[in-house]
C-alpha cells in the first residue's frame, strides 16, 4: 500500500459539513479541481465584497480586530461573509487574537440579546423590598464593637436570608449527587481539612488569602503562624474539592465530596464580600503599572489594552500608577455582562462556591472578618490550635484609605445597574445592597450604553460571525497545517 500522509479539515465557512481531504503525496484530479473551485469562489467573493460601514475598501485591509469593532456584518451576504472568513483564515498572525477577542465580543453580544431593561427594573424594585432585618444586616456590618450574642444573631440572620434565596428548608434532606449539577474540577475555591472537619469556600478578592493562611495553620497543626505562609504559594498547599476530581475522577470525586458535605461533624462556611468592593479590589490588584520594570504586565496585555482603547474616557480620572481608570474597568465588566465569561478573579460567588448546592452552615463577610473568624474558630472547636487566627487586613486594602463607594463617583448609574444585573445572585443571597453606590455614582453614561442599534444590523449574524471565527481558530490549533 502506498505510504501517504493525509488529513481532514472540516470547513466552518458555512453551516454545511464540507470535508476537504488533501492527499499530500499525489492529489487526485478531483481534488485538484475541487481546490481550484474553492480558490475561485474565494477570489470571486473578494472581488464582489463591497465597502463596509467601516469603509474598508478591500478585503486585504481587513483584520479580525476591525471586523469585530467596526464592520457591520449584518450587511454582508453569505458569499461575502465566506470570503471574509477565508481571508481571515489565511492571515495566520491575526488568528492568534481570536481566542481572546472572540470570547469577549461573542459574550457581550449574547448578553446584549438577553439583557432586558424591564427585567432589570424588576430586579432593582425587588431589592427595595428587602425586609428591614436584611437592610439592618448591612448597618450592623459597620458596627464593629458588638457583643458575641449580636455576632451570633447576625450569623442566624445571614443564614435565613441565604436559605430563603436558595429555597432551602429543614425538609431539604441531605445533599445528593443530583444537587452537584456542575463539574467538580471547576470548584477550585472550596477547601477542606479532614482532620479538623472544616470546609471553606473563599472566592478571590474577598480577603481570601487571609482565610487560606488560617487553613494552612490547621494543616500543619499550628506549628507555623500565618506569617509563615506567602500569598504566592499558600493556595497550592491546601486540599480542595477540585483535586478530588483530578485525583479520583469526577464520579468518585463527587462521592467523596458528598461524604464530607453531609457529615454533620464538619463546619461548613463560605466567605463573601460586597460585589462592588471586590471589583475595586480586582482593579487595584491587577492593573497597576509594573513597579519593577515599568513595562506592560500580563493583565494589561490580557485586558488593559482593550479596556483602555474601548472604554477609557478623557474625563475619567486615572491614577498615574495605573494603566486604566476604575470607571473604565467598571464599564468593561458591565458591558461584558456575562457572568460565566468573567475573569476568574471577578466571577461571582455563586459561580465559585455554588452556595445553593453545597449548603454552607455559616456565611462570613470580609466587612466583619475579624469578628466572624473568631466565631468560626469557636464553632469548629479549633481555638486550642496554636496561631489559629485570621491575619489583619492588608495595609494596601482600599478599605483602609477610601470607602469602596469613593471609587464609583465617576461611574454612571447605568453601569451600576448593569453590574447589579450581572451579580444579582450575590446581592440577593448575601443580603447586599447597591443603594450607597447608586447615591455615589454621578458619572456620564458611556456612549456604548446609549448608542442605538443600527438599522439592518443583525445581532444573530454578528454572533454567528464571531462564533465561526473562534471555531476556525480552534481547528487551526488542532491542525497546524490547516490551509497550507
């Protein structure tokens, strides 16, 4: 048999399942004709391609970035769209941008389709109907000098709000495998200690490292104090639910997790923080300029450059030591709006901790972490462990110098409403309110939220276009010789 090397590439230029097989040793006459036909179609499409809204005069001037930013895809015919995609496919360097840009634009478009102003208004109205006790919970958070009895009552109130929002009652019964309707390997922020029977969920940007250090003290039986553990490596030292799936497989990992979750000897708690305070913390942590080299940081390359180009305004106050302003960052998160596609560091608590499925016993909050940690230590019967305490708040924490609301002065009310919409489960489950941030927000509404949809623009076509581009890039990574 003749030794040949062949491969197949599935064309994603339209909805049909066209398979192009290329025999590199001796292409058949049919294959040559087929390839010639494809090239002819592409060239013809390029010639027929008209001027876009961005006034791009020829296909040779088109790259992926200006397509997703300016091109009115809804005005293109199917043939033109195929030609455009083929051109983009040939520009191999440009394809490297698709994975990042495609996710952001596709998700934003999807959110624009599902975002309903009437639903948003109903959610805001629902928040005003919080019971007096729920609103008092926020006020109590500011009263740091309260008795242990008041602290215990606060935990009861938080638990009642949490149970009501999740529909949990005494008759809910044990957690079952059906409740774990997610991939366990994705639950990377739920930590456990089998010796001292503690389960904790601590999502990023909520004083998480401090709680991790406390769990590390437990792991080593109090031999080391919290200062021994560094922020850069404490996470990797702690057992977590995602490792159960990695080490034992999803099915067995879930079984092991259920044993711990349903064991009444375990103290189960999760730590929360006001969603908007988390955004302030994320901005402060991820977007300062590189203090050592002055060069671009990873976070600037991943998000900052795009945010600066698309959302930064001349009138936004940008601290000299930051790449982007906080209002621009807030506008970006509000514009993306798709909670599943947020970066890991500002994904919702609902995503990280699955509170309605894992049914925690206690809710701690960053705003009252000192009091709450002492309560948890007593509840878990670990007060005898040497060095078992929560470290003090970082000196760099924004709560030391400014209230989180101070960062929202230039943020618009529309941005606040959209952020509320994106984090709505976190607001409801943990009894937070946006009222103080709404009162602080006096910024102009960004044009991106006021711009009317252009007549004739098909959101479906735009989303379809972005989806195809991402698929093409995925195919390209699987087969490096694609279209060569």
